[in-house]
C-alpha cells in the first residue's frame, strides 16, 4: 500500500470523489487534540458524500470509559446526526488500525469503507492480528484500506509515547550506567531509546533496545510506528562483543522502509544497557534468559533472527523455546559453541590476547577490522565504555565460550544444533566476511552444514569480522531473500 491513497477515490455508494489524504489529515487533527488532553493520540472522521458527518478522538481516560475510542465516538456522533444507527454509504477515517471492539462496531454500523493510517501489530483487527472485515460468514462486507498517511499517524503516536518509554529505573549499586551524553550525535544512529528493567531475569538492571517500524501497544489504546502497510516481519538483531546495536545502523533503515519492524537490543554490559561491575555477573544462561524474556514481553512474531558474533552463540539457541515465533535466520561470522568440538585455534589465540590486554582500544579494533570506518564511527563503537569499570562484559564474554560438554551453555547449544539440523522449517541466509581471521569462512562453513535447507553462503571477499559494516547492500540482499516470509 502507498503512504497516501491515490486520489481521487470514488466512494462506492455515493459516486463522489473522495480525497483520502485530506480526510486522514482531519483525523490527525483530532488525534492531536486527544494528545493535548493527555489521551493516546488517535483521531477519527466520519464522511458521507464527501462531507464530514462527525469526528471523534480518544477519551477513555477523561471519560473513565474503556469504550471511548476515537472510532466509537465518531460512530455515535454520526448516528445521532443522521438519526440512524445504520451508517450506510459512510467512510470512517482513523489514524490507527481499529481494534476488535471498533471493528465490530463498524460492521454493525454497515459502513461502506474504513480507511486507517498506522498499522497496529499488537491488536489491530483489520489484518495485523485479526480481520473480521474479511470474514465471508458475516452478512455485511466493509471495504478496508490501510496505510494512508501512515508515517504521519505513526510519528504522532511515537512523539506521545516516547517520553513515557524512557525507563528511569534506579541504578543498582553493583552496576554502572554510561552517561547519556556519550550517545549524543552518533553518526547514522537517530533512533530514540527504549528501556526495560522489569524483566524477571534483569533483577532491576536496565536494558536498552531499539524498537522501530511497527505499531506497539504501550498503554491505553495502542501506539504505533507503522509505515505504509502492516509489518510483515520482525528483524531481531543481536550483536556480539564488543559491539552493540550501533552495529546494525545501515540495515535498519532498509528494513523499516520495507514496512517491517526492527528490534535491536543491547546485551547487558553493552551499549546503553546497564553494566555490572564484576565479570562474574555474566553467564551464558543468564544472558539467554534475558533475551527469551524480552522476546516474550514484546510478543515478537514472524521473526527473522539476525545474529553476529556472540549474538549467534546466544541467539541460535532462542528458537528452541518458541519455534513458532521464528521464520528466518540471517547468520554472520558467528559460532555455536557446543562443548563437544574444539574451538577454532584462531579464536583461542584471540581470547589469549584479550586476557593479556583486557583494556584494548575498541575504536582502534574497529578501524583495523573495517578500514572504511570514519573516526566518528569508530568512536561511536567505543562510546558505551568510558573507562575500564564499564568493560566487565567485554572482558568476561571471551571466557564464556564453552570448551567442554558440561560448560554453561553447552548442553542447550547441542540441542540447538540438533534443532537447526533436523527441525528448522524456516528460511536461512548466511553471509561471510572472508577477511575475518577468527570466525571467517572455515568456521562459518562448518556452521552452514548444520543449517537445514540453507543455500550456499554469500561470501563478501572484502569484509572482515563485522559483516553488518557491508552496509545497505546486506539489508537489501536479506530483504529479497526473505521476501516471501
């Protein structure tokens, strides 16, 4: 769907030219009025014969009324104005995809047409989660069009909810929190932070994640970041050591432009997430549990699992817990340490160097790994770690890679290996940075043999370990590969 409907559109019952974008802008004005009153910014306009019959905006808080959604308000006002609860020939414009309650009311009102802006991937009942409009058993059929001015509708919802998403959880005494000033004006990283501190495994630590591109329900009736059509995929991007969600800055815009959702968490100890002071706070099982809880909390579905480095060691075990949530895998220079096979000699050498020089310069490491990086980009990778105290995770993670069958994470990794070999039913894509001396082509081809149905790897001859630095071309290749997921 286009972000604006083609104009003019002919109202099927009235034969009157209707400018969908014009009426959606009127609905956006109603949404702004709702926001000014402290309500979730959703607005609606009821139109018949090219004339506005009624308007409505969210008011469940002010009215202490769970049914006081914008659509219901507009339907009630329109029925009163026309003297008939049957609203034959009317079109309802609403800034957010209707919920099941509102969809039912629209069908009962015999609306000719419903036009909405942002999709709602959580509770949308016009195709995102449910779609009573498409049920042929019902005795009335209402035409539905989504995505009209979706970007504007979504931006209004984001601006309302963003201040409410900032988690101001108190900092634990055994952890550090990187000053926010360190993340100011990062190159090509414009997205606002989201935080969670109430996942059980976090124990009050604050975890940061990016959540862009799909409607979300945060409180009241829905929040959205939907684009021109309902999000069809969720790209769950897991970084390695010592990187963070900044690693995926080139891919995120491509996937958002396709109408998809992107979730990119910072593992505890990295990025904007809190950083335990002690290396012993980190374990494979704990980090995996945090990720499992985050996936459940966000109710992620149709997931394309995107893994790199340590993101793969952890991420490749996640689908075991909920296979129905995952539809695809994009694996880049990573490994699945099962404990029953020797670790790559180059990895052991790198780990030895890390133990000898635990305060290695992250910016310099990034510059060596990918020379095209600018100084500002290299500094951005190092931004989360202002001093040695913030770097317990970068010191701990190399030693967490299982070397024995009984090591933490090894048993679940072996189960994951069996899953990928025998039970994986989704699509896979492997991209290999051939210049990686540690987790390069030999390691990745061994992993490839364990991925059921994975096509031949895509080898990038000029890319080192940090494969996402290949840029938008990687995202576009992945988008084409997973087009039918």
